C-alpha cells in the first residue's frame, strides 16, 4: 500500500470515528483505543450468527458475544463485591450498598432521597431503609428541602465522612486486584468501552426502567439513529 493510500484510509477511519462517536478524537491514544475496539468488533461481527438454542446444544460452545458480555460483567461484579466485602468486615459499615450511599454523599452537598437512591441503582424500599440506618448511625442527616416544603434532603455528617475516608484509603487494594493483570493500555481501553456501555444503561434506566424488555430492545437497539443518540 502506498503512503497516499494509507493516508486516505487513515482519513476515512477518522471520519468514521467522528460519525460513530459524534465528536472528533481528542488525541492519538483515544483514537487508538477506538480503532482497537473497531477491529475486535469487526472480528466478532464476522463470526457472529443469530442463535436460536435447542435442547441439544452445548451451551458452553454456542454462546453469543452478547450473552458472554452479560455473563462476564455479572461475574466481575461478584468478584469485585467479594473483595470489597473483605475490606468492609473491619469497618463500621454493614454493607456495600451502605458504603455506596455514603460515597455518593461525598460528591455533593446534599441529595433528595429519591436522587440518592436512583444514583445507587437500588429499589426505593431498600434505599429508604439504607438511608434510615445511616441516619441512625449519625453517618448522614436530614434537612428541609428549600424547594419542597414536605421534602427532605440528605447529606453526610462529619462522622460519616471520617468513615468513608478511612474506607477509601483501603479500597485501592481491592481496585488493583479487580483490574487484575491488565496492562495500562488495556485498562484505559476497558474503561472507555465500559463507560460507553454504562452511559447506555443509565439512559435506559432513567427513561424506561419499568418498560418491558422487547420494548426496550425495540427503542434502543434496532435503529442506527437510536444508537447514535446514546453515544
């Protein structure tokens, strides 16, 4: 391939990036991560088939890329939860969800209860009980909502902040173990891919958490325009 043909192909790839991501690449590293992802995605597309399972299938051999992503993300969550629980055993925080609520409270002055619960992707009933426990422990406190006479806002107390800081100082070990044996480049590549996927699910959760799965799939997965809006 001549240098001119190579440059033309490179320009075409940059244009493809701008169309798929809705923006120009910030730097060479960002573009490299996208390009590596594009190559891998193309390999998967070339080998993928729409699979209808039968009772005679060996499920370990015929899982689709989508099924593998779902299983592996779920497994990684369980591993991360296992490591995090080891740290929390020696702290006054009873659960990962309690820690998640406290960690969220360090990022803003205060939240409404609904905001805090939605931020942590948990059911209203369970989230309300967690907030009550944090208040009883004096890790969080309620105050009147200036915009809603009947509403309450939740914020972290000094005691709660001290607890969170102490746990944060131990979380580095768990985070390093979860990242495992990935290289620095692989970590950055994975963060970019997972950030895109997390953004997609936040939009679905915010707008259609109570919708049926076929309706969600139809709305968010079947048109190129919908996918473009989620980038």
